[in-house]
């Protein structure tokens, strides 16, 4: 039966979508590149036998063979764009046990690095043989450097502006008065001078000062990050942002990660890769213990921002966790709750705890990496946080 080129292309696409089960219904055989793409897809998503190149019978699936998996990883990088490759790699980790094979250096050299792969490598770090660790660090470093290139310039620019604005004193010494801004801020207080037609003056009820030029530490930031398994992408982004914030001289930044134990990684913030390999993804969650540690490190509450990044599934003392957050807020600390710091949106989270923290003025919401600088700027300036509209 003769078909037009347009109809033949539609059949080809349906055959690619339906997989091997569509061969009979479409009457369309795959050859060349199409057959190779179909084989790569079937190896991951099809548990049955399907026709490979030339129509020969083959078994779908990759087994636990590092060479065959490495070839498959090379194939998908040839046939699919980067974002699709990353999705397929994540599916391979979930469906085919790729995580076990990632302990081999040749496998790591074949994968497309992304945030989710870093999370998997960090969860395997303790089981990783020495021959693989350097390759794993190289993979993690590539992802970290890509994130830093994308996120650091906007973060520094946004927070520098926020710090400069928050540094303007409202009771400045005479030499620190910004007269231009002071006059504009007090125009409503203009009064006419008696006996002088058209003459008047501005009464400066509120003085506006310049930021101090010594650039000493003005704000303290504590990132308190849940390292349970579901928070892997958030841990990666928090490490990168922690390093960026620590590089700013006008901020004093502390990074604390926790599960049922609490680890202070502040002294490693000059290298986010060291920070990430200092984490231990998985395990339980004791938010109260982590907040107790953070609270003990606060010396200037009114100049401190605490950012809790957690899904709020508390395994410690539940009521005490909320009371501790309330005490910090009452002391003057700006408390921010992020359910996630990633591009994936909000995970499953404890809604009761989210509501309790929201009642304290710390609304809990998922934050994308691109929004994080604006969230921190608002927290520093003590403005309302730019909470995303979730449509609910």
C-alpha cells in the first residue's frame, strides 16, 4: 500500500512512541538511527523482547554489566539532548540499579553530570572504593562549577544591594548623613518661613545615613540544611549558595547540616565539593537538635537570618522544635523556612509544622535556586518574603 511522505512520518513517530508493541499495529519497521534509538529506549523502559537492528530478536534490559551500561550511556548521549539524558539516567538509577555500577570509574566517566547524579554519588560516598573517589569528585566539581557560574553573579549583586540598603542608618552621625536622601524623605515636612514670600524649609524628622565605609560584617546568615535522603538536590544547592555567601565580606555565613546528628561545615565553605563530601545523605531527622545548635551560635539576633531548609518531617521533639523557632523569632532573628531549594518544587512535607512556622511569620515554601537571592535580600532588609504563588 502506497503512503504519502507525511503519513509515513506519522507512522514512524507512532512506532517510536509505542515501542516494540507498536510494530504490528503501525506496520512500520525501524532501521538505522531510529532502530538504535528504539533499542536504547527499550533497554530502559521495555521488559519484553523487541526487534533490534535488522529485526533480530534481542533481550531488552542492561543487566548488571558495567561495559553494556557504559555503552548504553554513550548511546543516549549521542541520540538525545542533555536534559533528556539526565532524565533517562535518573530512571536507570531507579529501575536498573545503576547506582551500584556508579562505584566504578569507567561508569562515572560515561554519565552526564547533573544535580541528581551528585545526590546519588554522595549517598554512595562511604561505599565508594578509593579508585572511584577522585573520578566522583571530578563529576561533583563539574556540577558545582556549572551551578556557581549560573547562580553566583546574580546572588552577589542582589545581596550587595540589599546589604547597602539595610546599612543606611536612621540616626547617623553628622558626617554620615546622606542629605539628598534625607531631604527627599522629609519633603512632606516642608514649612513656610514667616515674613519671607515663597521661602521655606524642610524639617528633617528622619535622617538617612550612608552605609558605613569600613565594610565590616553587617549580617550573619545561618543555613540549617536537612540532609535526609529526600533533600539531596537541596543539599547540593545549599552548599553552592553557602560558598557564594561566605565569599562576601559583609556577611558572616555558617552552614549546618543535620539528620539525627548535627555537623557544622562552616570551615569547609571555601570549597563546596568538600562540603558535599562532608554530608551524609539519608537517615533520620532531628530538626529541634539542629535549631538548638544554631541558636547557640547566634550572638546578634537582630542582625541574623536563619534559613531552615527541610521538609519538616521531625523525628525529634516536635513541639520543642516550634517553640525554639518562636524563641529565635521573638529575639529578633529573621527566620526563613524553605521546604526545598531545588527546581523540583515542594516535596512531601509536614503541613502542621509548616502552618505553625507560618504563624510565627516564617511561611514555609519551596524555593527555586533562581529565586533564592531575592528571598535572602528580602530577609536581610526585613521585607515580606517573595513567596511563590502556588495557585492554592
